[in-house]
C-alpha cells in the first residue's frame, strides 16, 4: 500500500486548502429592469440581452393578479 514519503506540514496543508474558495460571480445590473444578473447571460427577470428580447415569457408571474 502506498504511503506518503514525507509528512505534509501544517502550512502546506492549509495553503492547498486555501486555494479552494468560493468566488462570487460577476454581477451586473440589467439595463432593462435593473435586477442584478450574471454578465453575458440573458436576464431571468425580463428576458433582455444586449437590448433585445431573447426570452419570451408566456405570462407574467404576479401575485396580485388573483381575484
Ligand atoms: Zn432585466
């Protein structure tokens, strides 16, 4: 069974572990509706991308519509 040749120091172990960190994606406000969106993606709120409507929603989801 393979066994590590040298003991990993506390510092080396922690240094390697520190490379794995969560990075917040680049957020940018939508030009159409202003909600924060991931850049280079269509807006999930209004379906706008580069000033064009790329997603057509069948109906708008609004909570106040029910009567
Ligand atoms: Zn939008």
